[in-house]
C-alpha cells in the first residue's frame, strides 16, 4: 500500500516510545525498592498519619507524582510532537495537558485501590493473600466489563440521531439480526480528538445503544458503516469483553502469585516485613508487570483470534466482503497501520491482526461465498456463508462490545526492545 513506508516509521516510533516508558517505569520501581527509598517513603507516610489506609494512598500518590513528571517528556514527544508530525492529531497543548493529568489521576486511583485490596488480603490471610486479592480484583475487572460501557453512554453527551434514515434503518435491522434487537443507533460526535474511535455498542439494559463516530459517518459509505457496526456487534454476541476481562484477571492473579513467591526471599534484604508492608508495593507492581510482559503474546494472540472471528461474523451477516476490504484499507491508511509488522512486534504489541492478513481473509471469503451489496434479506448465522432466518431475533449472549478491563500497573510491560526494529 502507498502508506507502507510512512506507517512503518510511525509505528516504529510508537513502539520505541512505549519501550522507553516501560523501561522508565521498571527503573523507577526497581530503584525505589532496592535503594531503600521505598522503605523511607513508607515510613514517612506512616508517620504523617495514624491511618494505615491513608498512609498507603499517600505512598501511591507520591510514586505516581514522580512517575508522571518523569514520563512527561516522553509522553509529550510521542502524543503531541510525533502525532502532529504525521498528521494524526491537532490537539491543543492545554487540552493534551488536561488529558495527561486526568490519566495520571485515574492511574493513581486504580493503583491505590489495588494496593488497599492487597493489604487487606494480606491482613485477612497472610498465607494466601494473593488468592484473596486476585479474587477481589477479578470481580472488579469483570464488573468493569459491564459498567464501563454504561459509563461510555453517560459520557457520550454529544450524541444525536443519525441523519441518514436509510443507514439508521439498516443498522437497527442489523442489530436485530445479530441478537441485539431494538437497539437505537446514534451519531457520536467525537471529532478529531478521537481518531481511533469507530463504533461501539454501549450501555446496559434500556440505556444500550449503538454509537457510530461522526468521523466514520463523514468518511464511509453506508455499506462500510454497516460492516463496521457488524464487527462490533459480533464482539457483543460472542461475549468477547467478558473473555478479555477474565484474561486480565488471570494475568493479575499470576502476577500476584509470583509476587507471593518472591517476597519471602527478598524481604530481609529490602527491609520489608511482608505483603502487608506498604514498602513492598513497588516490588509487587514490578513483578506483576514482568508477568504481564511474559503473558502479553498469549493475550494478544487470543485478542487477534477474536478480531478474526468478528470479521467472519460481520461477513456472514452482511455478505459484503468488498465493503469490509474497503473499510480495512481506509482505516489502515487513516491510522497509519502497518500492513505487515515485524513478527515480534506483532506478537508483543498488536491486539488486531495485520491489515494485509484481514484483507486477504476477506477476499478469500468473497471468492467462496456470493456477496450482496446493501442489507441482507435474511438473518445470517454465525457461520460464514450459511443462512438461518429463524435466528433473526434470538437473544444474544452476554457482554457489551466495549472491553472494560483496567489492569493498570507501573510495570516493565512495555520492555520489548527486541520489537523496536
């Protein structure tokens, strides 16, 4: 494709920024833990307040503040300078600073919450604290798979009915065929501030709706918008968000288990009394990040398999491979995606299959199955190329299409230097 060289450079710079940020996180955590600063900071926080929970929150806030300052130059170069150079975003500096600060606040809240859970679990069951903490965090992650889409709806204040009646009718009928029956379709005015947004099925119960980004409606035909929405509905019907949340919970459990095994061996050297000690938190975060890094190829492979299946389902429902191919090419060019990324980078960084692979699969499907331009006359089953009119209004499986997982940590999860080339 014409954007191959440009996209390769763009994605390489993004990977290097992620690697640099991950290395900085790892150095910060390891340095604080090994140098004794973690012990000193924990003791200082404990001296400032008699409440253990308040001391823990203060400890986390201090680390997040340091991390926010250290990462700021990298984040600015990657998210502002880099994006402007490649024409990806024209966000005002003040707006970016506000968003960066908000991300730091969210990170602090997530990490403080996780720290309190770990300490409570260690107090409740010193021998099996990692299992109790894993259970609580798993419940939070899986609940997030349901709650985050509802928050998306609440935050999507700039929504309005789609002004293309024919398209709105097609999307509503598509949702009915996909088992999300009767879900209204709205235009979501995200503008240039969210170039990666396409469409989501968001909300719970009566608030559930399909939101299609105005940037998509402005640049795509009705056929292309339909296949984009069909892809998102496939994630909904397959319950992919629940599986993603479960995998994130599993990764968290593995990291906490590894931490529980490591802590007794280094506690004396690092002046840590145990998992309930606030000074142990940087080490726990570092170990969890390392485990996440090791597991990332597996988690990404599962995600790519879900995306391939969603493509097949979208083709089965719309029978319009040409629209999917056009959409993939357009989105690939708009997002400067690599058609064929390096294998190691693909394994460590990519949750979606390469654009060239997805296009090839769509063209292969098109050669095997007759296509239909415009809305299909029947409700297509989940198996590509087969029709099943009786399943048109069948209830869908659980799960919104937006994954609400939030496994945040200061980690070495982006230390993927071998993929930088």
